[in-house]
C-alpha cells in the first residue's frame, strides 16, 4: 500500500532542499512537440506596409509549398529537440531522486551521466507517448489551416466573406472534439510515461520493456496507481495551474501596460505585447519546470514502493549538493 502523505512530504523536501534539480525540472517541463504556427498574420502586421506587400507577394507566388514545407520541417526539428531535452530532464530527475532516497548525496554530474546513458530509450518513450496526443489535437486545426491559407493563394475571383460567428463555430466544432480526444489519450499516456521512465532509468529496461513494465504495474496495482494520479491531478488543478496562470497574466499585463505607457504608437504597443507574451511564456515554463521536480519525485518514490524497492525514511538527513 502506498503511503501518500510520505510521498508528498518527500517530494516537497526534494523540491525545496535540492534546488539544483530545478534545472532538470526545466528540461522535463518542456512538452516536446510544439503547436504549429498555422497563421503568421499577426507577425506580418507589425511590419511596414511595403514589407507587408513584399511578404504577401512572396507567399502568394509559386514558392508557397516550399515555404510551408520549410516551416514545417523547422518546427518538426524544433519539436524533436524539445523531446530530447524532455527525455534528458526526466532521466536526470528520476535517477537523482532515487539516488537521494538511497541516502546518498545529490550529484548533478551523476544525473547528467545517467540521463545520457539512458537517452535512447527515454527519447523513444517520450516520443511514442506524446506523438498520438499531439496528432489527435492537431487534427482539429486542419480545417483552420485550409481556410487560413486559402486567402494567401491567388484566385480568379475574391472569396466570399465568411461571417465571423459561422467561421468560429466551424472552427470550434472541429477543434473541440479533437482536443477532447487528445485529452483522453493524454491521461493514460502520461500515467504510463511516469511509470515507464522509472522502469527505464531505475531498472535499465528498453523502451518497449519499460512500457510493458508500466502496464503490468497498472494492471496489478490499479487502485493505488489511479489514486496517486488523482492526488497529482488535484495538486495540478488546485495549485500549479492557478500559479502558472497568475504568473503569466501578471507578466503579460505588466509588459503590455508598460508598452502602452511608453508610447502611443500602435506598432510599439504591438511589439511590447509580443515581448510581454514571450516573457510570460518563459515565466510559465519556469513555474512548470519547478512543478515537474515535485511530480517526478512523487512518482519515483511511489515507484519504489510499488516495486518493493523500499524507502529510506524521513529520519535520514537530506544530503548536501556535491559534484554539481
């Protein structure tokens, strides 16, 4: 039986007393595959009128397929880089939490070494369990892509304007089912990923072997595992999401207000809003990365109990950081 209060206490101790692990948390907090930038109209509006005309002429020309392919390739490579960093962060976090639970001193060097050694299986684990959710969610944007790029293509006659309410209704009619399907896939995928990462790092299993091990644990101890997932979901909804939201809104609001006070020029205000949006995204990523340390610590300690690896107990003092 899992001792839930113990897991939460130990995870909080790791989060607060071992701040060097926040670096791994920032990497593990990267979601991997990003949202594709389907419409860059908001960026082109910041350009001067002559530059906008040149961009529109270039996009409307015969190079549109090449431009779309290059942008898609860039974001694919960007997403794979995010998956790689995510795998490294998860591997380092899991190894070091287990290291601490064994009563040893935190060593960032050992964490990096373990993450690199298990990088291949971890990369495939993250990719296999993130990709279906990503594809299911992005399928809802396909109608939007067709509509958005239809206006960039040269046509014999101007397209009929679509009422905004009809366009919005059609967009959400496609997006909401896809998002719901993505969420349904994400819940079991993330649960399996947490356990599979522990199996991959702590037991040095292959990617498929780790998935099999995770599935066996879920089948054999479904009650404790699902209850722990509900506890983590409550922490996410009750604390992490509100904190991320407040930080993002605060940073974005302060940046926007500052830009509006500095200048009344619309281009300056829009530029300030874009910078504020970027800063708010970074702030949200930082908070999410810190929360990831807590999540990984909870699941690593729980995995030790689920598999009979034991625990050291709170009577062991938290080791000081060495080898960083």
